[in-house]
């Protein structure tokens, strides 16, 4: 997979899965814009890519703020001249049982995980349409397919993201812009290290392969969907979950 002519934006790539996606895209030759709400972590990842002879800049942006997302697209164009790949990865959790969930917890998760992806897609897709090539990859979750007690807001946002992916795929297919979702299962990151031992054991019990995935497992799937080789795949949800959800 040669991505050396491609320019990618990865949201939430200051750490975790997003960081690994950015590093993997850069290893395949892409120029990568590291975007995160956290300026320090974004700069660190961009510097890491540059130190390995890759091309990268950091842009601090909150995906929920339309003007910041517009600036992200503008800075990408002025640095690299085009936008070919968008990975909507920024996401948060505010877990609690539905009976106890506040409206603020609901709104924050829906706004970051779902509206953020909508705003980023809208800001970059016009560039993809003009050049008649684009890849939009949304990081969903298996929780968006099967639900999860304690994650009503997160599961609803991720299910919504799958609907957004399929609609984006239909609206822009005629312009050779594909849209796909990657649905990770239980991946070893900061997000999952916060879970109780009981919750971790419960997840592991449901995974036929018997162990958690790594951020690199998710990144490999993203690189494939971003490549020329995946040109005939659109509107698809690719589970990276050790067999946890089979449909
Ligand atoms: N870890 C898992 O097991 C798992 C499983 C399924 C899906 N996912 C999804 O993968 C994605 C990455 O998860 P992770 O585990 O790496 O999480 P993480 O918390 O380690 O990293 C998330 C990154 O997003 C950034 N971010 C948060 N809000 C933002 C905003 N408003 N604007 C811009 N950046 C923002 C954070 O600063 C952070 O760098 C998320 O969408 C998550 O829902 C994770």
C-alpha cells in the first residue's frame, strides 16, 4: 500500500488509536496532519513522524467547533495542497447507567463523537469532490452495533456514526469518494485501561481470539481502507474485534 501521494488528517491523533493510525499512514508514505484538542500531544506525534523522515504538521482543533474545523482544513491545504484521507477518530466516553445519565453527559458524547465527524466530513469533502478522489474513515465501535450497558450515549453516537458513514458513502460515490467505518472491539488503550477488572474480564470472555486488540490492529485496517487497493469498498463497517461480533 503506497500512500506517498496522499495527504491525511487524523482527528484525536495526539494519543492512543489515533496516534497509531497517524504513524502507520506516515509509514506508508502519507503526509499526515495530527489534529487534537491537546496541543502538546499533537506536536509530539507530528515531531515523531518528522524525526522518522515523514511529513507531518500538528493542528490544534476541537472537532465540535465549526470554525476550528474549517481552520484545520485550511491549514492542511496551505501546508500540503490537498486533502485525500480523513480519519474521524476523536472520541470520548462518559459512562454511566441510563437511569443516572445526565443530559450533559449525553450531549457531550454525541457532540464530540458524532457531530464532530459530521463537521470534519463537511469541511474536507468539498476538496475530495473537486479532485475526484477521497477516503473518509470513521472510527466507530462494536458497541454501536450491539449496545453496552452503561454506554447509552456512546453506543448511540457510534451507531449514528455508522449511519453517517453509509449516507456519506451514498452521497459521494459518484465522485470516487468512499466512506467506511472501522469498528474496534476491546483495544488496549488509555480508554480501556480505565475499566474495572470485572468489566475487562467480561469483555475478554466475549472475544473468541481471547485477548485484546492493539492500536496497530486498528491502524492496519485504516491503512487498507485508505489505499487504492480498497477502491471498490464503500459504506462498509469493518470490525476489528477478535471475532467478538460476527454478523
Ligand atoms: N480503546 C478502545 O477499546 C476503543 C474501542 C472502540 C472504539 N474506540 C474509538 O477509537 C477512538 C480513539 O480511542 P482511544 O482509545 O485512542 O481514545 P483516547 O482517549 O486514548 O484518545 C482520544 C483522543 O481524542 C482527543 N479528543 C477528545 N476530544 C476531542 C475533541 N473534541 N476534538 C479533538 N480531539 C479530541 C483526545 O485529546 C485524545 O488525544 C475513539 O473514537 C473511540 O471511541 C476505542
